[in-house]
């Protein structure tokens, strides 16, 4: 029983100690979803990389494009983020197009932290959606984390996380 209590205590200590940070350098070959997208592409117009940091370690990564429409392909997302970010502005839709973790539970936690981050910045972002691959793993991940599937496309699917204060 003590082992279970210690594991629960450690988990809550970990969750409370994590923070969402903006990153400018990652190893894109670690990305299991879209390793073909270069670091430069991920940091180009209207795009950011966020990490889930605990102490000195980054335990999960999510890449986000800011657009004004929901894309159905990476190419569309590229175009939409460039259009939305003209004149130093960012789009009002945050599109999470890849997420991966280095620690069990960190993928879910980075989505929660991204959700909280967007809620705090209500004036800018109005929606949090994904551009996910057509895989059972992606479907299960987003549905189990509270997202609703909003479209199924030829090669991708989109989920939406409602932006409501928890």
C-alpha cells in the first residue's frame, strides 16, 4: 500500500512541477508523427514548439501552427499559418500537428498545459484543434483526453479541445 501511495504522491508532485516552455531547438528525428518536417519549418511563420519541462528535462513536445482556418493537410497548414501571421499577427486557431512524450503521461500533460496556456490568452486564440494522422492511436489519444473529432479527411483527422476554464 505504501508503494501505491508513494507513486501517487510522486505523480502529483511531477504534475505540479511541470511547466509549458517555448523551445527553439529540438531533435526532429524524435517526432514519431512528422519527422520529415524540419526544425526551420516548425519555427517558420505562425508556428511554435512547446515543451513540457520538469526540473531540467523536457519530457514532452507539441508543435503548433496558428491559423485562421482548420487545415486538412500539412501543406494547407503551412499556407494558412503564413497567411495568418502577416504583420506580426498570429491566427486565432492553434493547430497541434504533432505531440510526443519521453515519459509516460507527459503527452496528456502537455496537452493540458497547452489548453491552460491558450485559455489564459483568451484575446488571441479562440480554438484548439489538431491535425492528426488517421491512426487508432491518434484517435484514442485525443478522445481519451477530452477532444471531439470534428472531421475525417483523406489522410488526416481533426479533433477539437473546447476552450473552457476548468
